[in-house]
C-alpha cells in the first residue's frame, strides 16, 4: 500500500518527523456521513511522546489491494484536537466501496473499508443496521462481532457511545477513572472504549452516521441543566469538554466543529430517492424534564406548551426537510422513545418524563404535522432505553401516521431478561404497541421503494464474550400504510 506508493514522499521529512516507538493508530480508524460523492475518514494518533502537530497522510482506493488509488491527501493532527484527523474526501463515485489507510512517521494504519451514498436519482435498495448504548462495564460488544458479518451499506448509532460514570464493582469490565469531567477525562474514556476489538473492527468495515444521547455528557442532562442541578456555568464547561471530545472522536464533518459550549450535530443525509435520514439532537436544546424526571403520570408541566424537545430551529428544520423530501422514506435518527407508553399495568398511567411523553405538546405537534402535511412514510428509529419496542404512531383519533422501531442496547444493562408477561401487559395498556423485549443486540433494516423491513437481532448474553446471535422478530412496513406488520 503506502510503502509502495509513497516511497518518493518518504524522502521529505514530515512536520515534526516523529519516530514512533509504539503503534500510533491503536485507537483505530473510522469513516462516516456518506454523501454520493464524499466520505469523512477519521483516525487519532496516540503515543506517549506526542505533543506537537503532525502531518498525517491518507490514501483511498477503489480496491482492497490499493492498485487503483483515486484520492490522497494530508491533514494536520494537532494537540488542540487530541491529534485526531477528519479528512472530508470529495469527488468520489456514488454507491461504491472504497478502501483507505493512514500513515504517519513511517507507520501505516490498518486498512478500512467504506461506502458512498447512492446518486440523487437512485432507487437502489438500502441495508443498514442501527445500534445504541454500549456501556463498557456492563458487557462485551459481541453484537458488533455479528454485525460485522452482515451485508450492510451503513451503520447508524443513536447515542450512548460512551458512559460517563466511574468504575463499579462486579462487572465484566471496568471504567478506568472516576466520573469524567475534564476534556482529558472524556478523551481517555473514548480511548478506553475504542480499545474494544469489536468496536474498532466494525468501524473499519462500515461507514457510521452517529448522534449522541445523554451519556456522552451526563445522565439525563437537558440543554444547560445537569442531572443533579450543578451550577449552570460549571455544567456548561463540562458540556463543552464532552462536546469537543465527541467531535474529536467521531467521523464528523468540520460543520460539527464545537463552537464555544455548543456543537451543531443535527443534519440530513440522503440515500438517493429511497431514504432521507434526519439525524436529530434531542439533548442540546430540550427544556428540562418535567415533574422532576422519572416515570409518572403526565403532570401539568409535561403538557405545557413551553416544553421543547428539539428547540425551535431544529423543529422547523425537521418539518421543512421532511415535507420537501422526494424520498420514499423519512427516517428520523432519534434518541428517546417517541411513542407514548403507559408503563403502569391496570388503572392509572405512568410515562417516562425523559422521553417524548414528557414533552407532549411538541410530540403532538409532530404527529399533527405527519397527519396534515403528509411527509412520505415517517420511520422513527430510536435508542436510549436498553430494550426493543415496535409501535405504530397514531393521532388522537387513531389515524396511523408513522411507525417507530426502538432498538435495544449493545451491552448496557447486562444480559437482559425474557419477560413475555411484561410484553403482554405493555400491549394491553398500549394498543399501538407491537413488540417489547428487554434483551441486548441491534436492529438490521432492509429498505426498498415498496417496504421497510426490520429484524431484531439478539445476543442471549453479553456478560461473557462469544455469544451467538439470533433473530427474535421481524417486521415490515409497506410504503403508504404507516403501519407495522409482522413479517
Ligand atoms: Fe443508554
């Protein structure tokens, strides 16, 4: 690869001309946010003696053997951004695989594979998987070992990529520092997670589209409000640390460079005329969880018109982007459950105040928008709650206007448990609900212009490595129906 192609450039000393005594690429490589003509390539250099800016070279080829190199370039990895590299490669062909590699100080990274999005007019089918919630302490990332064998174009990660807490006892693995607060703490936490072989491998094999939930910063934070009520300035400083480390470690475009204590993360990605991904940020702009958070009846505050989940700007952006979408499917990459689930069996009702049910006015506004503006086939994909849920989204007068597939965690919550009676209870309280299962895994989706299929892939155990995988349920949405059926 590089050795052959870059013999000439070896004669020119690189900035800083490093001599690495250890492999600088131990945190892996990644790619993300595919466009029809572009992709982001990512890596981070790490080495004990690293404190200057270094030039990192990258090459991208049409074949695994790097016989046909089509792009190459250089990026400067600076200590200000933890020696991370975000190369925004353009001028590529649509819907095809590419292979890439980095080099610095004479050392080559492993080879990564990635894929561009289809051309704007394409109606080609799409296969993708979505995942969330990978608590390192609570289990192995075996689900990724199985995902790596799937025939996919893309992986969507819906948040809780890291967890912020300190170490806990009696877990299969351990966080290596107390609760993270500083920029350096957050960076080290990403390094710990990327030490996982299955996580590194899945990034090498597929492009990712990522968004965050709460644990990339702090459990159940809302905009500038910390979970336990830390002073605003203090929390915003912590949030800025967390946001910067997130940008540094994810294959994001420079449009997501942190600005002060903010970071623009919500964005759209189109897969031809087939699907439009609206990648949401339901943490940075939301109002505080009403009624003191937790699970309870919807109090007055949960029904208040003051409540916001997306903030005005993102809400308008979402609606106009959905309405204008020529694609068959509008896929909302969402964090917290959108369907309203009464979790109290029998009389009375209790809802999660951290989910959209704590934000009933904006939730109803979006449902009304689905009903009246009739954007093409809304499909909400969701993470956060470490369990699988499948729901129809209905108006108050029971018109079907969309569907929601909630995927479980990769590892958070440990092995999980089969509770058929719980599923029966939930269904009794919630007639729009089709499925519930509190086990670990991910969801594999297969989409064409006629149907959206989802398969719930489950690993029976995550507290020990090497679990097999099984498909526990299959669903299908026929275009034009906004209704989930068993497949
Ligand atoms: Fe989580």
